[in-house]
């Protein structure tokens, strides 16, 4: 396997991609990708065997610059294993071997996800990579989203520290190193904070998730240890950020059914004790309303009878899967799912919830001979 990493390119920005580009091809001359004048500054391609580059420019008299690194490993001598999927409220990410020297030819990708309706606050405690004005050799690339196709937040190298913030609850971190000058890499700390203000609420099919910015709670004169749900034995699961996982079936959560809507309500309280108090009595009231189409998330705070309310929307966590046999062990992965006439179908509908009082049923199901499900269609199940 050969890897090609483009660190930096300077093409004619006045030209369009049909006139000015770098095209990467595999050994069969199939196009792996095209770098245009407005492409992200970092791009990575991998292919077995050989690879080819084709550079096209227009007639403008300009200096063009492209920096790239390519390398391959013999079987049994692969690059360092690093990167992966990370989920949580807070934590740290560091380069392989940190605080010792990082390996040569490392290419690590970490995908970080925090709860919905949050953003990610990043703080690098150390960066020690090869120094270069445009980070051509060893670098850390930060993408504001779930993949390396997301917008680039920043590219870092050398000796520095940095603090950054994402616009959503996902982040991709890439570390790339070359064959020379192995230093100590990096270490960063991350924490999930409410996306738009001082608190956030997210409702899934299983629970409510509440996130507070610790500085907001501190400004009210309280800390994480003084907050509880209705059941005072249920406290926060994290202190930075202050986070609550609120189950629908315990911790004092109240369930209410009206028509086709089921609501779950709980209250986070911070109450001063003693005869004399200089702190406000605080209550955060959270409600998740679930109907058959969506979830409504409502949260408001009362500060001595002053009410502030926020509301978000979401959906049930429901999945439908086809299976090949009635023991439901081998799911069908292809989509659309094509079968012969008069064959038996096995369908499993799943609702992720902790509430034993909910019932899930399939109301209707139809089939079509066309992948876009246009007419004619054939009803397999109608009105339950």
C-alpha cells in the first residue's frame, strides 16, 4: 500500500479546476482524486501498487508549488497503530508514545464525538513537532466535523500551544509525521460545552442528556456536587462539563401520557441550606415529549420564580432491519433489498428505550420493482 499526503499546494487561484489541477491516479490509471486551486491544503490518498500524478496548468506565468510525501511499508512492517473513535464528555488525546518521541511515518486519525447540542472546547498542553512556516513535514490537522472532508479549523506544528472551539459536537484530529526529526508530539484536552448558551438538553429514545457549562453554575454560587435530580441519590456523571444522564424510568422522572404524546419530566435542583442564604434557589426543569413523529426537548430554569425556557426538536431512536432467516441472526446489509416473488420476508423493528410501557408496531409496508419505489407498488402490510 502506498500513501500520498499533500501538505501544501499553491496553484493559480484565478483558474478553475478544469484548467489547473493535480490528478492522482492508481496503477490502472483510474482517478483517485483531483486537487483544485481551492482544494483543502491537506489531502491523503492510498492505493496498492503504483500511483501516478498528472499536473495541469494554464498559460499564466505564475510560480506553482506542491508539497507532498509518499511512502509504503513492506508486509509485517506497517506504520504505528493509532487513532480511533472517541466518545465522551471530556478527556485527552496524545500522539503515539507521548511524552516520548513520536514514530516516523505516523498517520493517525481520531474521530471525536460529544453529546448532541454541544460543541467541543480544545486546549493543547504541548505541541512539539518539526518547525516549519507552513507545516509541510510533521503536522496536526483539526477538522470541524466528523471526517477529513469537513472544514479545516487549523493546522499546527513546531513548538506552540493552542486553544480552539468547534461549531458542533464532532471533531476530526489528524497527526502526520515524516521520516526525520522525531520529537515529542502533542497532548490536548477536550471538554463538551453547551452549543449555544450555558446549558443544553438532548432527548434520545432512552434518556435525557443535560450539559451545563461549569462557569455558569459557578456564577450562580453552586458547584456540581450541589446539584441533584428529583431523586437526590442521582447526581451528575461528570463535573467538567457538568453532565446528567436522566433515565426515563428512575431518578424521580415523571411519565405522563396525553393522546399520542408521552412526556418525561425531571428537575435538577440546587437549593441553599440554612436559615440565611445569599444564593438563589435554582431549578432546571427538563421535559422530553415523544410522539410518533418527533421528540420535543423543553428545558427552563427558575431563579427565584424567574423562568427562562429553551426548546429543541429530535426524533425517536428507531431502526428497521431485514433478515435472511427467522432466527434474526444475519441482517441484510444491501439497500435496496431485492428478492424473488413469493419469498418470505423477516423484518425486525427496534425502539431503543428504557420505558417498558412503550409498544412498537409496524403500520404499513410496501414493495416495488424499482429502486426509487415509484409506481407500481405492492402493499405487504396495511393499517397494521
